[in-house]
């Protein structure tokens, strides 16, 4: 299956199809170690290069749609996100591999990114389900996902072994197609409250 990866553009951010030319800018955005507390660290340019190349290989294999997050307000790349675990037969996928530079934490960036991705998933791809997961210890991420309107489904115990050997439990969330209109209205309300 060949996946499409259109530019998804909002007021503050543009989700640009990931390219090798983004590596240097993404490496700069990824340099703050706080980003990687619950993820595999990518502190060096070589690690980001590998990360981007793997994402592009997954895209070419029809397994994922990777995006670089471009902040139009600061004219810089500030993170990355991806649609993956794609099932056309069952009409679902996952939003993940999401990270942002701390300079945009608690801004409209994450809300607008999720809005653009979810709108694309439900209104263009006609999906039935979108899931999002996070580390049980990452309360900031859990709160952000719940704030979107996603429903917590449960906890996958001892789900992943992280780079430091820690065996993490994973909290699963999802949004279903019939929930999307309410979630959309909620997100649009948040976005109208914060213009920049």
C-alpha cells in the first residue's frame, strides 16, 4: 500500500512530510534531554539521522506517515510526530513518536498538531479508531492526551523495555469515529482560546 502524506497546516504549526533535509533542524530541536525522560534518547545528530531514515523507510514500506513539526510562529522545527500501526482493513492507526522541544510545551502546538492529525484521520482517511499511548509514569503526557478528549482504555503491564532497561507499563487511549465530532468541537474551542 502506498501512503499519502499531505502537508497538514494550521494557524501556528505545519506538519510537513518528514525529509532528510530536516535532520539538522530536528537535531537542534531534540537537544534538550527533558524530551527523552520517557522515550529513547536522540541527543546526537547521528541519532536523529537514523531516526529520520528509519521513519522514511517505514513510510516507503507503507507502515507509517512521519511528520516534522514546523512552528510558523518561530520559523523553526520544534518536534516530530507519526501515524503508524496502520490497518486499512480495520480502519485504525496510532498517533505516536511524538516529541516537542520544551520551548513549545504548554503552548497551542500539541493541541493544534493533534487536531490536524485527528481531522485528517477521521475526515480524510475515514478511520474508525485512533489510538495514543504513553508511559504510565508520564503524567504530563497522560493529562495532555485526556485533555484532547481521548478515552483511557487501560494499562498494558510490562509492555516495553526502554533504553535504560526500565520495563514500562503503557497507558492506552483512543478516540472513535462517533466521538470525533465532540472531540473536534472541544479542540476547536481550545484553539480559539489561544490564538498564538
